[in-house]
C-alpha cells in the first residue's frame, strides 16, 4: 500500500497511521493472564529494581510482591473471595497499590470510587456492587460513613496516608491528620491478620477485574467494567510508542504517579503500565498541580504524565526557581482536547530550562482504559492510534456506514483495552458498543475526521453539539469546541467553556464562560471586545449570545470542566 494512495479509501481497512510505526512495532494483544501475574511475569527478573518511591521511601519489586502477598492473605482472613467486590476510596499510596494487586490475585474485583463524588453517587455505587468491605483514608471517611448508610457495608478499613512514609514525615503528617473517631478497623490491625500465603485464583483474562466510573461531566457517572485483558493490553500501547521513540522508557527510570487511581487514566497510565515496564513509580497522594511539581523537581522524575494544569505549574515553578529540567525525558498530558497553540508555547518555555522533548497529548476515555490515541510528534496537528488500535468514523445515526477520508463522522475505536461494558447497565452498554464482523467497536460520541495520512482530528462532542438559528433564521448545528478554540486564542482569555441553553423548541443560545487572563474592573468593555473578536473570527451561527466571567470552572472528579454544572448555573441565573 502506498503511503499517499490508500487501497480502499476506508481508514479502518487501510490503517494509514501505521506509517508512523517502524516495522515490527508491537501490535499483538497482551498475554492472557490476570493483572497480578502479568505484573510478576514482567518483573520476575527485575526484583531488585525500585518499584515504588514514596517520599523517598523506596520499595523494591521484591518487597512489592511480598506486601501484595501479605495483603492478599489479610483479605482472605477477612472473608474476601473470588468474585467479591471490594471498594477503595483513596489517593495514591503504596497500600492502595498493594490492595489493587492483592484483590486481583485472589480473583476479587476492585471497585474504585472517587474522593470528590457526592454522597448520593457513592451510596449508589456501594449499593449496586453489594460492597461489604471498603478501604478509605481520613479525608474521605466522613463521606464514606454517610454513603454506607442503607448499604451492605460491614467494615470500613482506615488506611493512613503516612503509613509508608519515612519516620519523621510520618510523625509530622500524623500530628496534622484528624483520625476517624468511630470504631473503624485500622490498617495496622487489618495487615496483622495474615494467615497462610494465598494462591493466585484461576481467573479468565476476560473477567472483570476493576470498576472505574465515568467523569459525569454530561450525565450520571456509570461504572465501567475493565477486564484483566483490557488493563494488561495497555502495556502493549506503552511498548508500541516506546519502540517508535515517541517515548523512551527505560527500566529503573522514574515515572510520576499523581493521577488518582480512581480514574482509569491513573490506573493504567500512571500505575499498571509503568510498573509492568519496571519503572520506578514516584507516588504523589496529593493530586494538586503544586504537589506534583514539587515531587517532579525533588525526585527528578524522568517521565511526566498529567493534566495541563500541572504542566503549567511546572513551567511557572521552573521559571521562578531557574530550575534545570534536563532530567525530564518525556512529558504528556491527557483529559482535554489537543491545543497546539498551548503545546508549542509550553514546549518553547520548557526549552529554556533544558527540557528538550515536546509536550504531547493523549486522547482516551474511561471506556478505553485511558489513552488510546497519541500525538506522534510536536509538529503534527492531530493524533494517531496506538499500533494495536483500529479506528473509523461512521454516520452518527448508522454505525454500520463507515465514512472515507476527510469526512466528519462519529469516531469509533476497536482495541483490547475497551471495556466489557457498563456495570448492571445493559441498555447504556448496547448504546455505545456494537459488533461488526466479530469485532467489538466503541462509539465515542466524539466527532472526528481521518486524513489519508492517518491523522485523526477531533472536531466536537456529539452530546455538546446543539442547534442555533442564524441571523437569517436558518437552523444550523453549533460546535462549542470551535467557539472555545477561537476564544482561547484571544489574549484576553485564559480559559473558556461554551454551552448551549435551550431558547426555543428547536434552538439554543450559546453561553461562553470565560476566565480572563487578568483581573479587570470594566467587564462591559471586555465583553464588547470579545464580541468584536468573535464576530471577526467566527460565522454568525457561532457567535456567543452571552459572556459570563468566572474566577474558576466547576470540575468533575476527573478534573475536567463540568459542563453539566455550567448548564445548571445558567438555568439558575435565567441566562
């Protein structure tokens, strides 16, 4: 097949993106085993490497497996068996890494629930999974106690975040931490209840291993069932981009783990993937940008994967302290749309601090076990699939109709990393997963185009698209992402989010929420300047009807803009 002349004209058959990969790039599914066994198989010859670095306390792979075995034994003593669902509500500490793999070893299912979720959502998640045991930390205990009411929860086990910290830091944190006052089971007591070593359960690779929850930015969070195979297959994604030098991971190098494990991004990209590559996982229980930046600089982390806010904080901190960032060998962000203007600006600023690798974007969702598309370099304005992933764009109304190149349609993905489905929600599962010629495809609800060169451009979110009347009273579809991309280029705008508010039976009004670059008193003048800017750079169908100025955006548990909350805000204010 010629690089520039596809044989069929259909991307899913031609796979033009493979031109970015060297011949022999890993494209095969991961081994058919559970997560625990897969972790061990990849590290049985590297047991003396450091697996976890927790505030300077280094835990080898040998000790990691020993601790996992102890936790598995304790779980067995507490009656946890194959198929049981145990809930974890936590931040990134060694104990919760042990729990993840210990539960997997005995064939139990790890139900990751979010620290920032409302009590009502937590209660629903505990009820639907028939959770009997939940592990949590001090800052989440009150929420968990309330959420456990009316559920089958029998034991709440409290895990101190300082348990594996160096001695002096342990004392300092303990003095500042308020302990649960009720009769909960302490981690120290739980871990002492160790019996005989527990054997690895006989599990099917296709079996559900983990439940993660969607961000809830446009609806109620859904439980995403990830199998052993889907989580393990993320290793192949890692291997493929490493083989092609998009990244350059080497055994023993330091890898930041600051994205919480209750997000699929944190589970696969910031835990299982790097551990299976024998990297040193530098854990940050505090997910805030400033905490991550501090750990990067102090521990000299080689590989950074985070959200945009932390990268911005790293740039600012490096500028203020004149830091030398030459130790950073890769830096990627996810969870948001590609923004080349931002990427190029940040990359250029980082070069001034001896960081000579580009800032690259990854695209994914909870349903795909995190990132599944990646920027191949800093020059390409778009994304490519990982080597073992297939993609196509289809008619949003008829998924059996695949479109050709440069035609906008709904992006669909096929990969071993795709979820089994939504937990106890067959209708929602069937709405996004379809089978064609024996292959499972996931509908993303994102609009995209694919070029003949294999470059994927995300053009909008189907759920966010709405209709609006033009000045000529013609109804037309509005892509809020297009308005956002235009506004963010204005020097007055630091960040923006656009929503549609119902105005008539078949039409909406566009509301642009703006965080300004600088504090101003004359907002009316700024509003007029933004109006003039949009009238110059956008068609009239995409001119915002309202501009609302905020200090910060409401965010979801995944750290994304909460558009549902913005819609509620607009309705409350009668915008």
